[in-house]
C-alpha cells in the first residue's frame, strides 16, 4: 500500500465543528464567539451591504430610469420551427392546443410566435402576440393569424 492509494484521501473527511456542546469539547461556554460584542449575540450577523448604521451605498446612489417589472407581460415563446411538430395534426393552432401537445410548458400572460425557422403548410394561428417576421412568413404561404 502506498500513500496515494489511501482511501478516503487524507484530509478529505473533516469532522464538523460542533459548537456549544460543553466545556470538554473545547468549543463550549461561549461557543467560539468570544464574550461580548455584536458578533457574540444572537442575530448579530449583519447582512451584506451593512455599513455600521451609515446609509448604505445602494441607498445613497440616486436611482434612474424606469422599471416595469410589476406590470410587464411575460409571454410563452414559440418559434415557427416548433409549430412544425404539430402542424400535421391540427388545422387551427391555439395556445391551448400547444399546451396539450407539450410544445409549451406553461402559458404565462399569453403566447407569442417568433419567426425563427420556416413553416411547412398554411394554418390558422390564434395567438396573443406575433413578431413581424413570423407574420410575414405565415401569410406568404397562405396562412392566417388571429390576435386574441
């Protein structure tokens, strides 16, 4: 047996430091926290960005711009190449049929069709939103798009 053949590798299994388990453990009494001060108290650790009571940098810097996060619409996105998977089975493609066939996992605020790829045959598509490229490709082969 050689040193590099030892298993588990030396130093790979380190015992967890169990604090506050009596004086005999070596980590009892103050549980390795010292005697007084903020860090010795329960809940004493302050969060990231805490500056000792001074107004934190994140709050001092002026805010700019506009955030529409609470009111934004988040669409489930489908490309034209994804529609080819179910195009032979249905004549009218709706968000519900895409959900049933497994093309879309979840309809968030609606469905948006994007123009990546080509579509094989003309179909009627009912969707909440569509890109200009997708609309042009669908109408060029004789399909129709209805915005719900």
